[in-house]
């Protein structure tokens, strides 16, 4: 019996040159879709016809697009969980006025424009066929991720800004992929799709913080996507994207989405990458396998400039492994951080050896500085190999328990060990008993040390964030109403602690939303991380888009809302069986520069599958390849901390009253 190999990918391709309504036709979308499919076959392997659904021109109606999401993707029994799923769209994009009941930000939604937009709806002759709003697209992608996993890539070559179509006129070789503005009058539009996705908390914007998929967008939110009609008509973004993908073919297995998008250079628009898996390996849904890698520049004095600094956690003495740009698999030598500023650092070569590096190369954080050594107290002999590949953070053993960061004790009459943090905020939540061998212990402790380091590091408040002008976190209970999810409580943070008290200690029935409020006059980039002291994982709740010239999302005197008021699905918190796993710490980092902080994310090092040697793992290219201009004195970064607690009784929060303002 011959077993048919798995398709290398599944594709839903939508390309529209010809529109039935009043929108002007385009010229390059079908060419783009054809070349994009050919590119995927070249780099991933040719996929069979049953794995591809192509909707072009008059076949790409609104109803056909929605149906294809369902029968070709969501309900397709040929697709197994985790298979690569790619959705490609080339056509008009627009903004539309949202129904008042949706309570959309600035009363606008982003839309994709099907071929029959503006035509009379056969089922309702009094209504014109609308575009497909962002809330519907997000609900469909949420449904798809629930059924098939999060290995989903959405490539969108269209405009995502409002206004009317701008024709550059006869004789001009560029045209804009921007559809006409419209209005949605029916608040129940696509409500069945949202109901199936449990998506009543509407998620506005094709961009945003989501975990279901990665979005590769042709341009920034306030830009237009253009196509070139000279010669063979093509979209500027798709043409550049396929060129870079083909260039990356030899190292496609170690390249991340964020690295890909920063390599797509366009003169008139700024492609961007968004989504929780943006730092995953291309088309795998798998976290990058190695440390963050940054593009470095050789200076006239023989040193190197690294586009990472204090905001990333880099300090003097941090060790970097250098690679040639052509391959991130072959190390060329070791560099050390000599000096550091908020967003850059100066590197020097070790032992005076010349590495023969080109004008640009790549450097990865291979070992954190010994100046930040993680001190461990044990009641049994413990010896670490200083150069072990499992130890990316320096560990040292101390005989003085009072100066230790962490304690490890043997359990009498058992092969287990008892581990506990000595940090004043973490200690009540970290006591664990684990059966770990010596080899596993090195890797686990190194990642626990990284957790501690990012948890503790901070910069004193700058002048822009003097009292009354700080960037602050706010937590609310939220409930669904006629205008979407809205706050149903006062701010629950008091002295930076939110105490979620219920009768049995479980708070899974309540929904919560988070607001990041900027009270300063600076536009900021906000990064919100969730630190779980019970399993030492670091998750991401908010991350700016990746790409060149991304505008700061957190505007001066404005807010970013998560989990309500158009900010996606709400949060819930649940207390476990042990009182020690009832705390979650939120760390907010704000910067005046858009930097890549994906290297802070980590899954729990206590999970068996994450306890593995790193010496055989390839290094993945990170998205922080943009070289920063000369630093100005007003640039800064800042961090603050808040705690969320669930418990059955009040009164044990006094231990949190101090130290939460870093």
C-alpha cells in the first residue's frame, strides 16, 4: 500500500484584479498570486492540487471567500493540527464606518474588498454587499487556530488605511490598492461566525496582539500598498517578498517571520509583521531554536556596533557569538560588550584576534555577563561546567545563604530536590520539588536565572516620566454589553497589586481587561510581559509590530486597551491547587525606540520537552536587523511591575506592598 506524503502546505489564495462594483480594477494581483504559489513550491516543496483553493476575480465573491475559510481550511479533514496553513490576499483594502453597537476605535473597521463589494445582495435587494471586516477575519482565524493549530500565515498585499481610491493618472506606472470607503449598517453582520468563534468581545484591526496567526502586511496602517504596472504588473510588496523568500531558501529552516519582514525593503511603503508567533521559524509554528541574532556593523576603529542595549538587558561583559550574514549556523568567533547605551552597544573582539568580519555580520547573545551572576545556595555539592552550552546565564555557588538568589536542597530519602527563589516578591510562589539530574539541572537553572534577570532589571524613571506622567497599568473586570466588552469595575490595581478574591479562590468565571495608559507627551512603544513565578515562563501580552519605520502605537496621552473595547478577547485568571501558583506578575516596558524584545519570551524550563541541550540546535535569525541612527539624549526605556493575585482570603498582600515600583 502506497502512503501519500503529507502536503508541504495548504493554501487559500485570493487575488482580485476585476471588481464588479464601482471600485477601479487592478492589474497585478493575479500575477502576484501565481508567483507567490510558485515561490512556496520552490522553498517548501510542490504541494498537490487538493491542498490549494484559488479564488480569482469574479470567483472571489464575499460568500465564496467566507465559504472557502470553512470548507477548505476549518473543516478540511485533510489538514492535521500543526500543518502549515497559508492565506494569501491581493486586492483592494479599505476602512469603513462601523455600526455604533460595535464600539470600534474611532468608529472604523479595516476591510478586505471582495470582487462583488457594492453590488446588490441577492438575498436582500435593499442592501449592498459589504466588504469583509476585520472582526470577521479575526474570528475566522480564531476558529481555524482552534481546529488546526497556530501554524497559520496570513499574507496581505492591500491597503489598510481609510479614504477614497487615488488614481495616479494615465502615464503613471504605480497605482494604489485602496478600495472605496463604505459603511456597515447591520450590527449583526457575520454574527454567526463570531458566535462560533466565541468572539463576542470584538477584535478590531487586522493588526494586533494575537496568538492565532502571523500577519505579513504590505504596509503600515496609515500607508498605501502600490502595484507597478510597467512591464508585467506586480504588487511591490509581493514581488519583494518572493524575492527575499527565494534568497532565504538555503536557510529557510532557521529564519523567523520578523527577520523575513525586516529584509523586505520598499521605497514607498513599510511592510510589517504582527502576531504572537512572529518570532517563530517560517511556516512551522515552532519557536525559534536559538538565541536572538542581531545584525552588527563594523566601525572604523575595528569594533562593532550592536543594535541592542540596556532595553534588551545587555550589559558590559555580555558575550556575543559572531556569524557571517550568509549563514547563522557557522560561528566565526566571540565578541564582548565593551560599552552600552539604551538601544545599542559597542563590541570588541577577544584576545586581540582579528575575526576577518565583513562590514556587516550577525551576533547572537550566547552568554550573559558574569557581572550579573546568579548565586545559588545548596546543601549538597554542586558543580557547573563554566563553558557548558546549557548555561547561557552565568551561575555560581555560594556558601552564604543570605546572599543567594536561589536555594536548592536535597529531599531526605528521595532523589528529588527542593527549589525556591529568595527574591522578596517571588519567594512565596516558587517552592517546587523536582526530580532532576545534573545535566538537566544546569539547563533549568540557567533559564530560571534568565527569568530572575529580566524580572529584576530596571532603569530609574526618566524626566519624561516624573510623578504624574508615568505610563501605568490598569486592570478592570469587563462584561459584554450592547457596545461590546466594557469595564464593569473600578481599576483593580492598588499599590500595583490586584487582589482577585472569590469564595473558593477560583476566578475563572470573571473576564478582565488591561489598559496601558500613557500620561506623558512622548509617543511610546509598549511591551507587556506576564511572568509566572510558579513555572518560570515569560509570556507576551502586548508587543509592537515588527518592521521598518513602525509608528509608536502608544500615543502621547492615549491608551492601549487589551481584552475589551476592541482590544480582543478578555483575560481570565484561575487559582490552582497550590497557593503558590496564584500570582502573576505583569512587567511593562516602554521605549522611545521600536526594539525587538522577543528574546525575553520563554516557555517553562520545568517542562520535560523544554529541558534539552542547546549545543545541537541551530541559531535562528532575529528581527532586530535595523541599525539605529546616532542616539539622542531624549531616548529612553523604562520598566514597571504589577502583581495579580487570586486567593480565597484577604490579608496576605502586605508582602507585595514594597518593591513593585522598579
